[in-house]
């Protein structure tokens, strides 16, 4: 063990957990997912090879899990956005073509006809 008699938390394990927590940041999420899995894997190997010196296995495993979840969730979110955004733009264009006005009030969209005015 080290001089104080306590194990040192491996920095890569902490980095893995931090990268795993940053997975939901738009555009960079896949990069953070990849880094979380890589750092977590390296940390697990180092911790098991030097168990007397290092701790942080739970942090590394958590980072790997969050990174894996990011790999699954981010493509699903991207597909949903690719469907929803064009559909909502078409709906808005349709409403404007038919003389209707869209009004956003408290995050709710209502459609009213311009004919009544």
C-alpha cells in the first residue's frame, strides 16, 4: 500500500464517471460515451492489476454503464428528432397555407382561423 496505508482512487475511474455523466450533452454525447467506456475499461484493468494501490472500481463500472446507455439513447433521440422536426414544420406550413395562425401560449400550441377576425 502507499505511505498513508489508504488506497488511492484512480483518476481514470473518476474521468470515466464524469464522461458518463456528460453523455446527454447535444452533439458531443457520442464522444463522451466512447471516452467513458474507454476510460472505464482502462481503469478496471489498472485497478485489478494493482488492487493494493488503487480503488474506484465502482466509479469505473458506473462510467462504463452510463457510456453504454449513451450509445443506446443518443441514436434513438436523433431518430425521434429527425421524425418530429420535419413533421412539425410541415404542420406549421399547412396551417399557414390554410389561413390559420399558430400561437404558442405557455408551451401549448393553439391554432386559430384568421377568418373570424
